[in-house]
C-alpha cells in the first residue's frame, strides 16, 4: 500500500443516527487517532475496527468489526460458507512480533451475500459471526456503517487500511505493520469510463489518485474504506477489486456499504451495527462526467 500526501477536498455533511436500537454512540470512535495527514505505518489504535481474517493461522483478508460479535469482509475471500479453519484477530498492529492488544476469535458462521457474482464482483460482501463477543477497548472498537442513501461525492476524503502488498508483487516487509493510505472518492461515472463502461455497478464505489501511487493491493481485500465527519468514522466501502495496484487512471473498486443496510439488518437482529447517514452537499462533479458508451 503506497502513500503520498493528498490535498483534502472538504464536503459539508450531516450525520444522522439511522438506527434507534443500534450503537451510534460507540461506533466510529478512535480515541487514539489524531491523524490528519500522515505516514505509511498506522500507529497502534488508530483504526480499532480493522481486523485480520485468517485461514489456518495466516492472514488472508482484511475486515471490519461492526459490533461485538460480527465482522464484515468481502465475499471473494471465501470459497464457501464453511467456517472451518477461519479465525479473526482484533487489536492487531503487526502480523509478526508482539501484539499486546491482540484478541482472537474463531469464526462460527459465514454469511455470503446471496447475489454475489464471482465474475463481476457485484455484491462482494460477507458477514462473519465470532465465537463469542469481544470487549471494546481503545484498540478494539466497531466502525459506523454508511446508511442507505448516503452520498460520497467525487473527491470525498477517505482512508483505506490493511496488511496487503506495498505495491504489485512486493509483500509488506517485516514486521508487517498495519498500513494506512489516504485516497479520494472517484465518482462512479468517471470510474466506469476509466475501468471500462459497465464494470462499476451501483453497488460499488471507487477511490484512488488518478496519477497513481496510492491504492489498496493484494491482501487488503475485505478491509474498510472510511471517511471522517466530526469525530465519527463511517465505512463507505469494502476493498473489492482493481486492475493491478495504484496504476494511473485505474482507481480501486470497493463494495458500497450503504447499499446493504437492509441486508445487514436482516442478518443481524440484535445489537445491530450503527448506521450513519453521510451526505455530501453541493453538486457532485461526477454527475456531468461522460465518455463513449456511458
């Protein structure tokens, strides 16, 4: 995951708690995170919802904690719904070395989205139930989820985290410390034109620097893309797919979390995740973007 500085494009937003029985006062808070623009290694506790989804003890994909016993990730990380061999590590700073805040849980249930398409990556989302609830600390906290109707205009400042490759074909070096990268949202119309018209559906959201050099990469799949408003972090996307990593004019593609509020609610009926509506004000520059075939 490469990182370069990006000039913030600020949007006026409103935050509305979308679930009276959810946890909007708990989700999306990171007491140890004071970052505005920063380096590559993420300090401990900066992204307390980030988890490592592991298969037989080895990191396989990323994910995000959404309440005390559920994690959200990407469907393409899983070949089926059997939880055998799958575990989740929370409070993890590095994949190797000491992790004093680490907590692990077995996965007891995998719920793939019923309409996931492995060819197009549409509906690339899954829910993982943990073997027992976790206790929230400064290093382990749930993220807020973008509610239905949330709007992330072209240029909305976002952060992606994970333990993936630092660039194509180059693994994260020892001790494999959690990485963070800041990227702006790229509107769906422009993203379709860049990736090929028809590639990006309404269930997807894109982000990246068109000059290249900043992106998620192999091993980051399933991890969160978040945007901050006030003191609350809201997950807008799930790392899904892209053409290589950080290539110019090829932004990464993420599952659009706001499209799945109803589905998530139908699967998690108690202690539901906190859904927050994120609304960018003003005209989205992407609305007038066009190209042949669009």
